[in-house]
C-alpha cells in the first residue's frame, strides 16, 4: 500500500463483518489518486459533505483533516465533524487522520439563517444575501461572501461586502460557485470577469475547476479550491459497491410476489438482495436495475424497498447463490453502505 499523508505503513486485515451493502476500496490505488490531487492543488479544501461521498462523513472528515488546514461540509447540521477532526485516527483501516494532528477548520458551503450552536473558532460560514447577513449579525466567527454566478442559486452582487462588514462579521474571503455545465474554460472566463470587482485582499474560494486551471487565473488574487467528487471518486477503478444475496425462491410464470404482488414474467428464480431504498439504492434514471451478476444486469421484480431488493432471474440465466455478492451500480454520493472495507 502507498502510505499517504498520515497513512499507516500497514493496514491490518479486517475481521469478517456481517454486512449486506459494502463499499470496498482498493486503498493503494485510491490513495495514489488522492495524493496526486493534493500535490497538484494549492489551497485545497477537501469537501466531505452529505453522506461523505459514500465513505461516511465522519470517517472521510478524519482522512481529509490530515491533508488540509480546512475542510468543507454542506450545511451547519454537518458540523458534527468538528468532534471528529481533532487528530483522531481514521477508522477501519482508512488512511489519514494520524493521532496528534492539529484540528482543522470547517467551512460550511450552504448559507444559513440560524447561528450554529457550536464553538465558532474553527467554523467558516457562507453568506449570500442580506437575509443571511442579518441572521448572523454580531456572530464572532469568520465568513466568506458568496458572489452571484450564472448558476443563479445563492450569491449577490459584490457590494454585499459592505453590508457584511457593517454587521460586524469577520470576512476572510469570496466564494464563487460556477455551474458544472460547460468547460473549464467557460468557468475560468466567468470567474475572471468577476475578479476586478472583488477586493484582492480577500481569498477567492472556487469550485468545479480542474486543479491545473488555478494557474490560469490572474495573480491579482489568492485562491482556494474546494474539491469533492474528483478528489474522492476520481479513480473509479478503486471503488467497488456490492450487496449480499440473502435468499432465493423458485417461481413460475404468472405467480405473484413482492409488496405489490407483481406478476412474475416467466419461470425462474426470485433473488432477495440485502440493499434497498434505505441504503439509497434505486432503479437507474431509465428504470433499469442497478444490480449485476457475472457482468449481466439482473432485472428488478419491483422497485427496491427499504433494506431488500427483489430481483428476477429467468430460467437459463445464472442465479447468484445465497451468500454470494452482486454488483451494485449507484452513485456513491447518494448511497449509504453498511460497511466500508479498505483493502
């Protein structure tokens, strides 16, 4: 295994764990990609929002805290990572999080209308409207001012800075969040057009740019780059999501089964898999099944429900056995594995 920042020299083998939906990570390949992104990105702010990109938010926050002085979460309700980023060891063989590390700061990407009930010293909040500023007036922590982009979501004219300072807030930067649509060149053009109106004494926090693109921006400002998906999922070959088969049952054409007593389309086998809507497992956008066995898609009998998905295998096709694992095709940003295994 390639030891990364704070990564142990050797990951001990994990005990057998009874899990149904499992994310397996090739630690060496994953760490090699992460290290490359870290090395290529000045001012990196690793993003660990939501479900922690499938790794678990607290677990990923510990890994991220070993590689940067600031990490980012989605909302003030995710500031629980303050308790897990004070140099604690990363769990379950995950790299990073060496004991004794300095606690990192935590930036919140989504504006809030409520002052968070946490110590302010390590928190950076985002304001993007007069209402956000009024809600935080007098708060002693730091903020970044979100500037309106072509996304037309949060953000205001840069003149909002005066109102923020009048409210007694400690402004440390600007935030620009360009859309994913278009090219890096399009996003660079949009950012560059905004820069002349931004106080150069404040750092500009950016998203949705390739690390190498920062060097193409004017040197009139300092920059920080928030990176999530590319940092954690950039090498998809290192990530494998699968689920355990819990039961099988032979059926005949015309039988009915499932929550809705769906008619079985032909003679075959029902396969019950231990992953469902509670894990974030759902049909693909086009309605197809997300499950695969031996590189063949296995049809759903009905949509996944809570902790079980019912699959149908027609006679003549290979049937996974009880205890065997089938591959799951789902975006990790909306999936909640029972266990993350670092190998």
